[in-house]
C-alpha cells in the first residue's frame, strides 16, 4: 500500500512551519499479567508532536530455563496473538487493538502509518496487554514531527494542531474543487 499522498501533505506542512523530524524508542518487558500496562507518549511541554508512524520491533520470548531472549517457536507465535497494544491518539484515533502479529509490521519491517497530534494535555496512549503465558520483550519507535505549540502566520498566532486541521481540510477541498473557509 502506498502512502505517498500522506507523505507529501505532511512534508509540505512540516517544511512550511519548521517541523523537526524526531523519533523516540521504548523497550518493554511484558510479563503475563491480568491487568494491562498503561504507557503515555508525552512530548516536551514546549512542543506538540505530529505522530506519523510507529514501528513495532520483533517480539522476543524469555526462555526461563536458559535465562535468554529468543524468537518464538511456532506454537508460541500463535499464543502471541494474545499479546499486543490497544492505542489511541486524542480525537485523532480511537482505541483499537493491535496484536503482536506479522501482518501489522511487528518485527520492524515497516512503519505503521499514524496521523495524530500528541501533547502534554493529550498524550498518545498505549495499553500493553499480555494474556499469554509468555514473558515477552517488545520495542516500539514513535516517528514524529515536532512543532512549537503555536506558530505565527501573517502576524497572528495559531495553535499548530488547529492549523494542521485547516491545512488538511483545504488540501481536500482543493482536490474536490471546493473553496476552503478562511481561518478565524
């Protein structure tokens, strides 16, 4: 699947408003637990982060007998469908389940596209779940473009997230032949 429209639109905006490409990576050991582990991606208070992708690394299984991490066996791989994350990003993306399976790019083969702003007041939320009998290691990289909370356009200050929404609406309106409404 090609996301060239997505890259083009975001790149134009990032260049116009001095966005800075950034990434953060977490590594998590997830034992079998009856309750989830909640993690929040919160950018520095001076910034809002446009999350444009996630990369889930290869899931490894702890071999308790040897005390070593290893790739899952075929039987364990089936059980890994009970390990994964629920995640959401404010009003940009609702909660949904992503199990630790290859079709979602688990194993670091590609960037899983996202589109949503995270900020101190609206963090990107992950709820890590392990309903298997395995202790697993998993890493995730957040690919973001950092922006200041507000930018100046023609002498006026705008919240970067609201400006991005207006920008995307105007791109769509132009492609459909409509005129976009001016910012207020």
